[in-house]
């Protein structure tokens, strides 16, 4: 496993800082790192109480772990709104 995968983790404050207004971390959910793939995951909910899984891949974190988290949350939010991002697909 690479050093980036080993270091991939986020605090609740970091996660909440990128979540849109009305979104939150699922009660009892804790971020977890899959030791095999190096992927970090957590479940969040939106303002309509839909649950979304956030997965940050170690390759995405090469450009910066916080930037990788922001990109994943942006993608999930756009998916929830039913819009497709020109940049993120």
C-alpha cells in the first residue's frame, strides 16, 4: 500500500466543511479505509434524508487529499440534484 493510501483519512470537521447545507454524516458512521484497495469511505445524508456513500480513491488523493474529498462530495451533490457536471461527469 502506498504512503498516500496509508495517510488517507478525514476528520468530521473536514468532511462537514465540504458538505452542502442540510447534509450531514450518518449517525454512527465512521470513515474507514479499505486496507486492500486503499479507498476511504463514509456515509452521509442529504437534506431529504437520502443516504450517499462517499468513496475517495487513493489515486484521486495524489492531487491533495482535501481536494479529492471536495471533488467526490461535489460529484455526489450534483448526482443528487439530477444534474451532470461538465467537468466531473
